[in-house]
């Protein structure tokens, strides 16, 4: 789960139904009648995709704010100097 959410921060991943099955095999409740995993499968898939979309959108906004700030503008200027020097 840590790997899944960490990588969702940077790259959009396609989460296949087999990936969902692997996740469910780890987070399956051990007590009966707590959650009907089969009934929740499509809802969890949708929630993961929505979460991924929200994280990517937020990451892009934070990056854009940083790029418009003094550190980002300095970084862009340095990148142009490096490009012209090469």
C-alpha cells in the first residue's frame, strides 16, 4: 500500500483488476461479515482512481506554485544557463 500511494504522487498508474485483487488479499478483514469485499470491488477501484487523480492534480498545483516562486524562478534561470552553456 505504501508503494502504491507513494508512486501515485508522481506518475499516473493504471490499476488493473488483478492489482485490486492483490490489494484486497492483504487488507481483507479476518472477521466475517465486516465488509463484503466482492460487493465493494468496483467502489474501491473507483475510489483509488479518484484518489490518484486528486493527488496528481494537487502535486501539479504545488509544483506550479513553487515554479512561480523565487526558488522556482531561480531554478528555471539556472536551467536556461545550463542549456545555453552546453
